[in-house]
C-alpha cells in the first residue's frame, strides 16, 4: 500500500511529507521511500502557532482560523509530495499546541494526560480526496499513557535490529530517544524503550529569534554556538532539575521547555556574550541526552553500541560535536547512513502508524508510554 505521511513538529517550522510503499509483516515491514517534500510555514503562521502554544490569549474565532490555515498547509505539502495522488491513505500528526502528561492532583487523584494536535481531519480528507488517519495520541492517553513518544515502536519496525542495543535520537524541538534491543542473545526478548529527554532545538531557536529580533529562527549549522564557550557549571545545575531526574515513561514539550523556560535560563546567563549563551543552550541540549544514556549503566542496562541521529538538530554541527564529546564510547552517525533520511524520518513514522491503523495493528507500546495495554492508534475520517 502507498501511504502519505505528514509531520509538523514542536519546532513549528513547517510540514514534512513522504510517500511510502509498505508491505509485508506489520512489525517488520518492507518499505520504500518513493518521494519526500518539505513546506515551510509562512512566518506569520509560525509566529501565531508559537504564540498560542505559549499560552497567549486568543479568541475562539482565531483558533478556528488557525486550525484551517494549518490544515491547508498540510494539504499543500501532501500535494507537493504526491501530485499524482498515488497514496491510498494519509497519516497526519497535526500541529502540537500543548501536551500535558498524566499527573497527580493536589488531592492525590491520578489525572489522565491530554494533548492537542491541531488539525481539521475531515477538511484534510476532503482536500486530498483520500482517507486520513489523525489524532494518534488520544487512545494511549485514554489508557493512562503519556501519549508520547509514539516514534520508538515505529523506529524499531523501520530500522530493524543489529548485534547490540541500538539508539536512535531525534533532535526536533524536543530530543527523544529510542532504544532497540539486539536481534540475537538474551536481550532480544526485551521491549523497545523510548522517552523524551528534554529540549533539543526549542530553546536554541527561541533564543536566536529573540536575539535577532525575529530575523533568524535558528542557529544555522550551529555557527554562532561554535563562536562561544559553554558554562559547564550552569549546565550541571540545570541537569539537576526535576524533569531530568524522572525515570521513563516521560514526555514533554514547549509547555515545559518554551519561552518562559528560556527567559529563566537567559537570566541565569545574564551578562554573558550572546555567542556564549547560545553555546551553553546548545551544549545543554546534548548534555540532557548524555545524562539519560549514562543513567542506563546505573540501571544495569547495556549501553547501545551506536547512536543514530535524526531531525533538524542533526544539521547543527556544534550540537553534533557536543553529543560526540559527551556521549563517549558511542558510535555517532546520522540516520541517513541507514537510508532513513533524517528530515523525513518522523513523517515516515506517521505513514507507518496510519498503515498500522488500516491493518488493525497496535501502534503504542506500554513499556514506552505507560498505557494500560496496547491499542490501535488514530481516528479515521473519509472524504464526504
């Protein structure tokens, strides 16, 4: 089956689209990436998404306008990737505005998590004239899970296994890790693991936007960070914060690592040169990943033999150098080397999740999200 996958991440920089052919066993499919495309959000739309996602007050009418604009950009990316309409099915993540993991109330009552991926599913199905699977997190959240990350189980299916534990790191707005058990030996029966480590590009991008007065949305290639020196003492203090001490399952987003969090960290660095501040934020993103990997040894968990890196942050050379420096003993390389394009990987995941929905195959993993049991993910809507 040919499936179109659409992904717009927490960086809110645009939509990645892929056309994938999938066949064979659900848990170990044969896949071919036929085509990919990326479509940037217009600057004004990105600013609206980030403002609403950071809690800026708005009207119901404005939210409806925003959801329609997001949906139409998703449709435009789909047409750009698949102009002939080859796909039989579309999997679309939507645009995350807010994510709240399960938590306990002041009275001790356990509250279910909730997550908002803005999209008008029926409108997208109508614009593309094909069935759309969307709202992938809701079922896992209803089962008491985190609703995220959803990519680890799909990563394992797409990448397959090797002789030892394999780690895949996605550097989007948030850094998330997947740990895939080996194909042989006693650990082959272990479950796939995965969790959100903390910020990857979110704080760096917001800082660059603030320092450049909106002229730059990211530190292109990590050039500014390369000119500065990071504050190691400050990074060590930040690593002691509550989220980084949590054990998986755990998930997060801009609600925790957004503008308010950046403001606090910039106050900690007040008086330092801008290049030093960007260097510290970049090194911090690498340090949260390294700390989580080092904790595996404390849990008597074998360390992975390699770390594959995907996502926009893999193009930040300074961030990659920091990962290399801090994740000692790991072979670090981009996922592109295994023919899993860094930029397209998450869109491919949502194509696979849509195909799994079509097959009735569960898309979540309780060992990762903490849900009560496995479930088929997503809601299907057909064109009218």
